[in-house]
C-alpha cells in the first residue's frame, strides 16, 4: 500500500468518526477532507510518508510551501 493510499484510508476513518460523533455538516466534512487530502498528497510527494507518519515539522513545512507564493494585502 502506498503512502497516499494509507492516507486516504485514514482520512476516510477520520471523516466517518467526525460525522458519527459530532454530526458536522456536509460542507464542513468536505472542507476537512479537501484540506487533509491536499496535505496527504504533499506529504506523499515530498516526504514519501503517510498521514499517520506525519511530524510537526512536516506540518510547518507544508504551511510554508502553501503560502510561499502568496503576498500580504
């Protein structure tokens, strides 16, 4: 199983748990899924790791990478 496949399974379990336990709206769940999927894709491409193997430094690097091209307005 690839890192991306493992991450997709983890995301599915997380979203299911949020829906069952917290009853979040479909839009909120979709936003969580989108953000986690983007992070999982970045993590698999740059670090060859799945979400379950993610580190704090990975989250920081992802934030820097996502906002490297943005400017303050």
